[in-house]
């Protein structure tokens, strides 16, 4: 298995965060992970409203979120557990995630930013 890439907090770039959250599906996935604190499997976020994201697309979305530094993924047997890195990102770029997720919610995204995104406690 290939190792998972998780950038160090000092290597996280704001343009990577903006790119990762520019896709509505990734923004919704990130919002769900942040709200839950940890998502045990990729398929737990496959259904976004009435649409279902194929597994191959989910893998790609998780990779972009992970490589942007927004989530940390850990292998546990055959499943991946995904955790939010909000606290780390908020410490480096205060208010960035809350601003993006608030804008996303205002445009009709699924849900407003959680207190976790705003405070960085996830």
C-alpha cells in the first residue's frame, strides 16, 4: 500500500485549502467530517442529500482534502478513518475555514459551519 500524504501544518498553503473546498462535494464531505469529528468509512459520506457519490470519486475527494491538510486519514484494516484538522488549520489561518464554510452554506450548501469549524476544536 502507498503511504498516505499528510502535510505538516507549516506546509499547508491557503491556496490548497481554497482549492480543496472549491468543490461543493468536497465542502460537504469536509463539513460532515468536521461535524462528526471522525468518519469511520468513506461510504459514510457517500450520500450527500439526494445524490450518491461513487467510491472512485470519493477516494479522489478524500485525497484532495488530505493533501490540502484539511483531514487526517488512518487505515484500520480495510477501512479509512478520517479526522478533521480544523484546530491545526485554524491556528495557522485564523477564520479561514469559518469564512469558507459560511460562504458555502450561504450558497445553499448542506449546513452551516459547525462550532468545530469556527473554534477549531474538531
